[in-house]
C-alpha cells in the first residue's frame, strides 16, 4: 500500500488525537495486523506521529471518533458528510464509516482546511480535504 503524504510536498499535515482515541485506535490496529497488515501499519504510523491531547483539550475543528465530518475527495470531486465511528458501529447507508477503513484512517486527527494524499484500497492516491467538523455532544 502506498504511503500517505500531502499533495503540496513530502511533509504530512499535522494530526491531533485525544489520549482515549489513540488507545482505542492503536488496540484495533494491532488486532487487525494479521488480516490486513498494510492497513494496520499505515494506521499505526499515522497515530504514532500525532500530537496527543489530554481529554477535553482536543481542538474542536479536529476529526475525532464520533465526529461528523464534511470532506472533499479530490479524486472524484465528491463532497461527503459522515460520522467517524468504531468498526462495530459502522453503517455506510447511515453515513457512519469505521476509523479502520482507508478513508476513516485518513480522516482521523485532521483539522478543518487541511488535506492529505491518502491511498485507496488498491493503492492509488486520493486527496481528502477537510471542510467542516462537528463534534458529538
């Protein structure tokens, strides 16, 4: 699988995670290493470069577990709105996507106005640009 990077250069955009989200995502990624090693490693690499925030101090414009996020997929020109959830709560028909999917992993920790070049499941790059984030009450 291709490595994620930005479209404006080799440097990846900064990402931010709460301590709780980091712990949950790390555990899920470690558990999926045998069945999806490339995706698991991509997720682990991403969360390990994140700035970790104490509970309650994550900036409000950052995509977290439970956030509703609007983003533009530059590869298709499609704007999407969905909620980022744990795998057991995912339901694409209800616009709930798992953080353990390639798109979900690309969105986590990103802030409004940032974009990242992130691989599709077949390895082709796609640029995801964050337009709006609403936190779950």
